[in-house]
C-alpha cells in the first residue's frame, strides 16, 4: 500500500474530515490544517489555517513512523483544545483587522480572504502577520496618496512667481544683453548699474561678486563714492546706508526694492544643480529694470520667462569685439608655448603637472583651478595681468569670471570628468573657454589651439557647432524652508528626506513651465541628517553647507558640526587649530574651504557657530598661504630649469 493511501485510510479512521481537519503535505512538511468560519463584526469569514503545533514532521521522518505512531501524533495535535484555540485566535484577528479597516475606510475582505485562499504550511500566526503587513502597506499607500494630494494643494508651482511679493508689485522691465565672451555685455550692464540710484549685481561665483563689488567701490556719484555691500554665502561686507549690493545669485534679497538688477551668466538657468537659483532671481529680483546677461542661446528661455511674468523685454544680441580664430595646427611641444598663453586642463592634478612642465622651460606661471579660494584665484590672475607671470595654467574655472589678457587658449585635453565618467566637453563650454582669448583693447585677435592634434581638431569642430537654444519651459525650482514647512504642516512629516521627496514627486506642476528640482548631494545628506535629533530648519540648513562630501576631512568636519548641533553644543574655532606651515598644498586648500563653510553656517546659525570673523580671518590666512606655496613651487621649478633660449 502506498504512503498516500495509508494516510487517507488513517484520516478516515480518525474522522478528520468530519471535524474540519485535513492531513496535508506541502513545502517539505507534513501538517494539519483546520477549516472553520468566523462570524463577527457583521462578517462571515471562512478560514483554512495551520495551528501553532500543526506541523507534524518532515516527510523523511514521517515515512519512518508506523501507523500507530502517526495516529498518536495526529490525536495529540488535533484535540478539541487545539481546535478551540485556533478558532478563538482567528476570531480575535478578524475583529482586530475589521476595526482597523473601518478606521482607514478599507474593505476587510480584501485582506481576510487570504485566511482561506492561501495554501501554506506556515502556522496561523505567520499568516496573520503577513496580512497585517499587507494592511500596513495599504494604509501607508493611502496615507501617501492623501499626503500627495495635500502637498499638491499646498504648493502649486504655476503660482511660483506670485510668491515673490515685492517683485510682483513692481513695474518690472527686462533687458537681455546676450552675446559671446568679449562682446562687452557685462560691461554695458555694469555701467547701467553704476549709474542707477540703487541696485544689485548677482554673480554665479564669489569671485565675480568680489570683483564687481570692488568695481562698484570705484564709482562716484556727485563726487561721493557709492556705498556698496558684498553679500555671499560665506562673507558679508555691509556698508552703512548701502545703495548697491554685489551678491552671489543664491543670496538675492527679494524684499528690498532697487532700481536696477544685473543677473550675470543667465544661461545658467539650464544648469542641472544650480539652475533653480537663476529661476528664482529672474522671478524675484525686486528691480524696476532687470538686466539678463549671458550667452545668445538663452534668448528663447528669457523671452518665455518674461512672457510668463508679464514683463516687457528688450533683447540686444551683441557681437564679439575682436575676431577669434583657430591656429593652423596644434602646439605639440611645451617649448612652443609663448607669453600670453592660457593652458587649459580639467583637473587639479593635471594643472599642477602642466604648471611644473611649463615652469621647467623657464616660464613664470600663474595657476587657477576650482579648489582655490576666490582670493587666491584673483591674486594669481593679477600676476598674469601685471606681467609677473608669462603663462596661466588653469581649469575651465578660467572660463567664468576672470578677465585676463590672454592671447591664446591652448587645450591640453577636450575630455572632462562629469562626476560619473569622462566625456567630451560640450560645445557651450568650449566656446566659453575659447572666448577668453584676445582680450579687447589688448590683443587684435584671440587664438585657439589644441596641445595635440586630437584636441586641436575637436576644438575646431566644437567651435563650429551651432549653439542649441535653452529650453523654454521646465525651469528648475528648488525647495525653500517655507515650502518644506508647508508640506510638513499638511502631512505631519518631520523627515527631511521624505519632505524633499514629496516636494519632488507631489508638487503640483500644472503645465511643467516650472519644475521641482533638488541635488543628489542634498538628498544623500538629508537621509543621514534624519538620523539626528534636529529640527527641519536645522537639517535643511545643514543639507546646503558648501563642502565637498568627496573630501574626507571636509565631510568629517561637516558630520561633527551636525552632531554638535544635534546636542545643542556650540562649535568654536581657535586661531592655532591648524598649523598651515606644516601642511601640503592640498591640505591648506581644504582648510581654507573648511573655514569658509564654517562662516557660511555661522551666518545662518550664529548661536551655535559664533566665530564668523575668526573663520574669515583664518580663511584669508589660509588663502595667503596657498598663494605663497604656489609661487614658491613655481620659482623652485624655474630655478631647477633655467629658461632655455
């Protein structure tokens, strides 16, 4: 007789079917399943469940038992007490689940049918837990849908321009000055700003804000110098009764009306990480006349914004003041470089390597790359302007904000790391770099060359490409603290990461003209900050601190500041914290950035980061040390290799 027939005979003899019990084999187990029906809370719910002691054995062990041993085990596990306990637990579970479903407006049978339909050897308790989990997910989905709807109702990006009350009330006019590098567009806008009774200049970089701050300081009205303030994320130089402000674009004061605003590098509207700051500036600059200065490809975008904001716009397309030409061939050798050249590389390491190679030929060199503070970049550029340096070696940081008498741009490469992989530089960047050659009034024309044949031909091709217009919709909008507080108020959410996700995924974007954006860095930081006992406002401020998470020392300092704030501990600085003269160049550069980041935090949370002035002093000292080290290295290379005639 087969094992199955033997078990069937055993079930028949013990009368299992009459008692609603089935002897089953499934999932590598032999077990008992009890059938029954719960009638409670107006529901009739059939079940087919395995009691807590319902699993009898594995099939291999079951086969070794004779009929009497099997029968004894079944009787022990299927007594009236076991049947009653399972029924009572099923009834209690059905009552519990029905009450929860009623609370959230869900249909209980959508979940309870599983008690009968699912074939499993798991005990009833595990089945109950799985159904509870499904209900939890359904409740979470329902809550998320409700929160999404409330979020959409609380923030409608179609109404984004109306959130800038002062700008909305002013009769604003836009003047777009669009043209390539060396077309005089920024000069024209700054002249208008200098003549105005009040105004603001908005820069993409601290360096540009600093340069134009000093430019405005030289202007006089009726024999008196302008009262000008400098406002960047990391520095404030506030003049009493200031009429003019030079500021980074993120630091725009949207509440103080002025006569003229200049928004520089307007094509940055399309920037993946920072474009939202330009959207906010165009929508919120509280000036009667707003100059939009930048590349010609921004025309369609600024016209679309002006139409949306119901502001008149004049567009002036300006031409380059001097010709820009490709050299006949590549430079090929370091000895073929000449005074007035700017050698472009795309990493700090490559810049320093080329700097040493050029210095070894006896040239004096100025060095410019992104990791340097604005003060150091400006000091290095000034050496080149003053003729103290023959050649400047730098990254594409040269392309924005540094006016130098460069005659020829020489590209060592046309490939740049984009944060994920190496890729060919885009044509707009190639045009912006190349455009720095041939400073008007100093050189009759600008020249461009590749160091090798490949770079030369790629640059020739990129400069011939027709500019692609910026999109005329989908303008980025970053969340403000007010946005997050509004979402938190309707959802009771306190997690910064979840608030940012709701902003990205649930904000109402009726026609897509404005679109919510956040950076990957901010989201990663938000998830880490949510592990600390901080307010939404504190987490939001900390998520925006301008330090690189890729530099271990800076990331560690940022984490320490976050933890200190979560413990309501004041973070102080000491003048002798860092021994600059015992550090490498990289370490001093990072120290400079660290002090700047502390000052940034200090302006936002002065109670816990009070040493702002000391941070600025230490940052300046570190900048001076970097500049000195660059000069020493340059001089050392030249001494080792005197100029070869």
